[in-house]
């Protein structure tokens, strides 16, 4: 009896060793399993290991024979059935494999990989049922170890690790639609929207009814500024399930992006009536109402959002961001209470800090207000790393490339259409006011901060460097006349969806376009370019106290704000020299002090006749999609011009970095050997254009 037990123990050890060898060396696993069979005779576990070892060496014909024999002898063992089906797939016998895999899938606890293999077998056989099988795989993939590890890495923000795990998984299972979708999320987090789109479209090619992947595709297209394509995908989602709350919410988001606020608001209203406890939907509803000028309704929506989720800092900041809204004493108590909660997560805390800063500012408690703004900015800066040197390097490169000679050699290039009016500069410099004035003219349509120029710049970078990190200037220099004209036509075509009322001119007020004035002039030589400029401390501090949703990472540190402002002034001075009179500059303080004269000059630059409505811009009820939406619905008031002086004691770091850009304002110091040009002379140069 003891000898029998020892023999059994030895066999178990030998089998375990052979099984371990499968992953390390299938050839050695084959040798070990054959030795066991030679010693003890036919043994199902040893025969199974042998067959898998043969498969591991690519000897599929021999593996299938062994697995087929085992399957006939032991039809009740799912793993043997699965491995046999795998061998049939490898040998191209997809129909047989699919029949077998369907039987395995119907078992109580089948191997988790069965649905993916079934889908691949059906797809290889041209069976349309493959799409449903891929969806079944998605539903059962939550126990796949590689996907679980990747999901955990994404949750911890370890994107490179998640990417490595997913690429490893797709190397062995290239049709794993769940892994493809997750890799698309990785690409989207890295800002590689083209890659994310391609991956998601591959998902939908394999599984057209994979609605979660289609929802992700809409979001990626939205971020990539492919608004019409995103709306097309939304309509497919809505056709499949018009009542699905996520689909309706996505459609409302896209309608807002397209400026169709009445329809978006109606859709949001239906959603919140059906799902009244969803705080984030109430927040989005509030944003749409705010943009459409329905302030009291927006306040109600934001308050409902905050009530449903008391720690939701963004709801409180959204109230503060209405600018004309004032918190009650009860509100201040609530905000202070939340900030005193040590368990509050940083994302909510920074929003509460900005809201508290605005509340204390309204109460004229300026030192306390600045403290809140500073703490909110510090939190935000930790989340969004920013390198001021990158902007300085881009400015230096632009100055080297965009010379008078560069533009002289390319005179007359680009698309000749005069339709766009670009307003560039820093955020909070008065660009929304200029936009509101111009859009009150019968021939001009206001749109929004259009991202198309930034998208074209990224497109050019991708052509130079697949990673999109190389500056586009060298490539732009190599383009011929037709290529440059095509850039202009692409811009006009992509922005067409934003134009609703048939006006001959439209406004693009993306402030960051100051970095791309050279490209704008080259591809659209007849477009107007307006530089909105405001006192460095007024503009800089106004940006510092604004919690931007995205795109203005420089505003979260006073030194960074100062460097950014200096770089902006330097590059615009360069274009004043390289393209005299091309850019029309509007100083916010001058617009406030002498509105009519400034408006007349502005309209003349745009080639537009004077219209009285431009002076009554505050009566324009158009949707305004910036933080200044409520302020530009009021007449111009001087109080805001010098409001920054209340915070001057704490602006030392900003002053130090600005240097002579501050002391000479509104004049400009010499940059790169260029002489400063006083504002009157610059205005004269502008008028000659």
C-alpha cells in the first residue's frame, strides 16, 4: 500500500513538472510527458500535456489527432474540448471548431476564452454570427487576467503599464475587442485621437453592435473636433436605442458643440425629468442654459447638481463662474465646511477653492480670496504639468521661420476666402467682448473658440513625426502653393458646420491661435486677425483666478502666466515687423474708455460699415460659450479695468517675470533686436492695411 502511494505521489510530481514546462519549453514538456506514458501506460493527463506540447511547437496536425482521441474518450472535460477546438482553428477547420465551441459555451463553466475563439472561427468562415460572438466575448472578458491588470493600471493612472499589458494581450489575441477598446482609451488619454479612432473603428468592424465602443468613438471624434462624424455615430446609437440615457446625453453634448442650444436644452430637460438624481447631467444642463443666456435656470440646475452630490466641487465652481452670481452666507458656510473635510478628493477640492476665492472676492476679503485661488491653482498645477520653456522655444522657432522673406516668397498663396475673423491673444483679455461687438453686426456670425487651427497644426506635426511632438514649421516651409491652399480649404470646410445664419463673415476666437498667426496668414491671407490685449496684471491675474476646463495649463502659476504673456507679446511684435499692419490690435482699456471710436476702427479694419447695433452689443441674445458669457450681456463698465489692484500685494512673482513688458505697457520692449513700436504707430500701421 505504501509503495502504491509513493508511486502515485511520484506520478503527480512528474505531471506537475511537465505542466510547468509547457510555458517554458514545449519540447521538454513533450519529452517529460512521453516518459510518463512510457512508464505508466496511457494516462489522460499526460496525453493532454503531450498534445498541448505539440501545439506549442506548432505541430498542430499531431496535436489535433491526440486531442481528438482524448475528446472522444473524455467528452465531459471542457478543457480537452476547448484545446481540440483550438487545434481545429489552427488547421483552418473553422466550421468544425465553431460547432464544438458552441457546445462548450453552453456548459455551466466554460473556459473564458471560448467566446473569442468562437467569434474568430465564425468570422473566418464568413458567418455573420461572429459579431454577436464578439459581443459575448466582451461580456465575459471581465475575468481575463491581462484585461483586469490593464484596467487596474488605468485606474491608478499608470498608462504606460496599461498600454504594455494591452499590446501584449493583442499580440496573442489580435481580435480581442475588449482589449482593443481599452487600448483606444489609452490612446485617447495620450491625446492620440487618430489612433483611438482607428482602434474603435476596428472594434466596430468586428462587433458592429458594440455600443459602448461606439459611444467611445463619439467621444474621441468630439475631442478630435470631428463634429459631423461624431453626430453621424450618435444618430446610429439613437437609431438603435433612442431612449438610452447615455446616447441622449452624448447627443445633447454634440448639439451644444454645434450651437443648437434649443434642441440640446430640450433633450437635457427630458433626461433630467427621467433621471432626476444624476448630478452630472444637471451640471451639463446648467452649462447649456448658461450659454443660451438663461441664467436663473442655469443657477437652479447647478444648485440641483450640488444638492444631489454635496461634495461635487464643479457644481459650486460653475455657480461662481457665472460671474454675476453672488453666494449667500449659507453658501459660504457650506463651501468652508467642504474645504474643512480632509477626505475631500483633490479634484473636488480645487473647484471648492476657486469657488471660495470668488465668494471672498465678492465679499471684498481680498487676502483670503487670493489664498483660496493660490491653493486651487497649486492643486491644479500638480495635476497638469506645464513646461513654460516649450512655449518659449516655439516662439523662437516661429521667429526664425516666419520672416519677411518667408512671406514675400509666398505672397498670394492660400485660400482666398475672406470669411474668417480670428481673435487671438490671452484668455480673459476681452476677446469675448470684441466677439460680441462684431457678432452684433448684420454681416458677422459669432461661433465659438474653434479648435480647427490647433487641429491642423497637430495634423502637420503628425506628418513630420508620428508621435506628433516635432514642431510643424519645417514641414510648413516645405509645402507648395497647392498644399497651402488645401490647408485653408480644410479649415473652411471643417468650420462650415458652425455657421448657421448665412452671414458672409464668421468669428473664430480661439485665443491660443496667437501661436499660429504665421500659418493663419499663409493659408488664409484675406482673413482678418485681431489681437485682443489687456494690461498684463489685469489679464494675468484674471487668468490665474479662472479654473479653465482645458487648454490653458499656463494659468496655474503666476510665474508661468508671466512667461506666457511675455512670449505672446514677443511673437506678436515679431509679426508686427514681418507683416506690418496685418494684425489689428485692440487694447481692452481703450475699448472701455472710448468705445465708439474703437468700434468704428475695428469695423473699418474688417471692411465693414458702421452699424449702431455694434454699440448695443449687450442686447445681442446669441449663445456665448466662454466664462464671460454673462458679462458681455451687460453694457461696458469701467470697474473691471482696475479690479486687479485689490490683489496687487500678492502679484510680485507675476511682476518680476513680466519685467519691461509690464513697465512699458501698452508700448512693447525690443525683442530679438527689433525696436519697440508705440501703440499709436502700431495703430497707424494697422489702419493702412
